[in-house]
């Protein structure tokens, strides 16, 4: 019986295993060194905040794996031998495979700062990070977070719920300025400050200082300021977790290089999820996407290929969602932080400074290209459909009511947005 071995028990590896089992009787083994059972990584913050227990983050009961004949191995892979089709594990045992899938996800970035490996310096990616954070959190704790992305804001929110003072160091001139246009980036920056989080823009980390026991005791910024803390959150992005593939013959760049079928350069070896890197990007997407839903999709698609129905990975239109403290964010299609030469952007912000939308459209054809929404929920199906149909920006404005997904009795703003858009169009025409 063919044996499929999956390294990594995140959303990609587990989706793959479940869908292989739905379609076949093949032998399946999942290896993971992080946790014995799959858990929802995006729920880690809610465990710390006391909204749920860790076991609530595990969607499947322990008996699920046995019942579905999916073997779980709680060990670390040290080396992959693609010639003999074997894996060397950290207890010096070997495991052989017929087909191998690398789904090892990401690890938090470190950029060689002095002190970056001290106790008290952590990311927010692994269950072990959460356990470490719990140990460090007490009434005398102070935290510094380095890096202004989505994981940084999650960590800031978590610490704020325990009344731990947070200083947030962001290299750019606005929060998440590489992704958000200036209007939204400023809106979110103001919102962070209102939550008593000390946001420092255009501030770089120089080093992390140690006490006599090897614990972090302060950070030093490039301007020479010393900020005392016992928790340092490094949230400057993530990189594919692929160090163990050295000398395996599997071709890598930043991640494991794959084609549209998620195949590597070695027969019978595949890669999915955060650690997979497309040789050629799909449309405007990045070659590596550390996004939950694309990881799940890759697992589902590869399961088809491995059970006899060869299928290309096609993630469809870009979308994403997140939360900046209590402001919900959604994005559909493409809205660039700095507009492309073919792109016009319309921005509306509510007087409260808590709601905003930005719509991107083609300046020559008026085709709708994308939308960012803050504090207003929109329907995924609506935008997926109109992006496929290449509808005009006017169509979107006329149908904002249809697109809106806010709960009943929420105040709606379509009228106000339409008036602002018409004003924007008449100004654009006079330019």
C-alpha cells in the first residue's frame, strides 16, 4: 500500500490528510515536532486572552485520527534522503515514504540583532511561544514589540488585555505602511495610540540587553534610547521553515520551489502552505503566501493529485481579513499602498475615524480592481463574482447595499459614500 508522509500538522498538512482519506485507502503519516495534535494557529491569541482553552483550538478529538487511520508521529525531521526515500528523525529512527509532502510552515524572522536569542525574546507563531509568553506575563511585566504587521498588532492586543505596558516599534513612517495606503495606515495608527499602546513610528531596533541570568531586560533603539522590558516580541514577518532540507537535493530559494501542481524538482516530493514557493507568481500574488486559507486550498488540491485526479493549484481572487484591535479589516482584489500608474483610488473615511473604505479602479476602463474596508463588513461572494465579471466601479458603488454584510441595525453609510464618490469623480474629470 502506498505510504504518503506529510511533514507538518498545520492547516495545509491536515487538510491534505483529510482529503486523501476521503478519496482513498492509502497509508498516511503526519510528523510534527510542535504539538501532538493539529490546532488552529489563528486562535492562539484567544487562549492567552482567556476566551478559550488550548484544547478548544483543536477542531478534532484525539480519536478522530485513529478512526480515520491517520498516523501521528510527534518527532522532528532532521534530514530527508530523497534517493532512499527515507527521513531521519531526531531520535535517530528512520521512516520511509513513497510520496513525501513538505508542509512545515514558517518560523519568525530574526535579523541578527545582538541579544535576539535571549530568554524573553519570542515570536507569536508556535504553541511554545504562547507558553513562554504566559511564563513571562506578571504584574511587573513590560513589553516591546518590534515590527508593525498583523502578528504585531495581535500581540499588542493580547498584552494590553493583561494591562502589560506595550511599546510598539515600527520601522515605516506609518503602521503597516508597505501594505496599507496612507489614509488607512494613519487611521489604524491613531486607533492603536487610543488603546494606550505606545506606537513609535520610524524607529528601529539596535540591540536587546541581557541581565546577568541571560534574560532580556531592555531594548536599545538606533537613536540610543533604552526601553526597559522583560518581553520582546519579534514580529518582523516569517520565513519558510526549511533548514532541515539542506543536502536533500530538493530545490529551494526562500521556500521549497514548486510548480502549479505543487511538485518539487524531485519526483514524488511536494510542498504546500507557507513553506511552498511558486517558481512563477500567480497573477499579482506573492510567490510565497503565509495565509491560512491558501494553505488549506493547497492541501485540498494536492489531495486530488495524490488520489488520481491531477489538479493545478489556482487560488482565485486575492482576499484577506484581519482585526486591528476592534476595527475589522477586509480586502478583496488589489489595492496598492502606492497606486500603480493605471490605477485610480477613491477613499472615504467616516467622521468617527473608525470606518473607512478605499476602492481601486482602472483609470481608463473604470474596471473595479479592489477594495479595502475598515469597520464595515462586506460579502466575499459579491466581490468574488464582480472581480470575475470585471464589473465597473460604478456597478460596485450602486450595489454597496447588496455587498454590505453588517449585522441588522448597524448604521449603514451607502448614501454618504455615494455622494463622496460622485464628488471624487467630478474632481478627477477636471484634473
